[in-house]
């Protein structure tokens, strides 16, 4: 398996398909757990296999999941088509439905992050001190232009990629979710175009 992660770029069609509570969770479950059947995914996500199968086919139509070709008959195995999704908000400009879908999707990802991080805060006291100290949240402020912020984010991505599989094979290593977000502190003061 290559160390380089694969990505799929959202477009105006695929963002409309992905912006659905079950569909976004299906892609996440396949990325986290690997290939699976609709029945197994339905069990994990608390839905029924008919709905799961339907939504997997919709995701496959826009290239977000793939049928692995394994299994037989109705017991097909599905996989995420890529390790992660890439996009720019400007990719959806001019298509009101795509813009609305993207807005919903980002807010859904935020809710998902808040839930997962909140659960970590609850469970952290039971973990070894080293993990409690290493995994957490922080913030800082920089003064940057859009171009400089883009460059800084690219550098952060490079660091993350260097560490992507560095612990592989080490029994003390755990998979860790890393979120990077940025926003203007004075967001109410919209600059002129």
C-alpha cells in the first residue's frame, strides 16, 4: 500500500449526493473501517440494509464509493474511493443547490467533530497521561493574507503527511483524527472585493 493518500475532489454533482446524513456517514465508515457490505454498514450506522444499499449506489454514481467486486449476489463489498475528500468552496459557486449542499455538509462535519471531540474529553481521564497530554485542542492567531493562509495550510498538510504512517507497526500507536480549521477573527468586518 502506498504511503501517499488518495483523494477525490468534490464537484457540483458529487457534493449534492454527499450532503445527506446517511451518505456522509457511509463514506466515513468505509474510510475508517475499510470495505464492508451494506448489511454490516447498516448495523454499524443503525439503519436498514435496503436504505444503506440504495445510498451506496448513489455514492458510487458520483465516484465517492466503489463496488470492490468481492462478495456474491446481494452481499457486495463496498469501499471508499479515496482516503479523503478535497474541495474549495469556490468549486460550487453559481450552483445554488451545490452551495446549499456544501454548507450543510460543512456544518454536518462540524457537528460530527464536536461529538467525537466531546466524547474524547469524557474518556480522556481513563487514558494514559501521555495520551491525555498529547491529544487535545489549542488555538492561536496569525496575521496573514489569503495567499499566506493557503501556504501555511499547505505546510501543515505536509507535516501531517509525514506523520501519516510513522507509527505503523508500533503497538503503542493509535489512529488519530487531526482537524485543521481557520477563520477570520474579525469575521463581521467583510473586506471589499
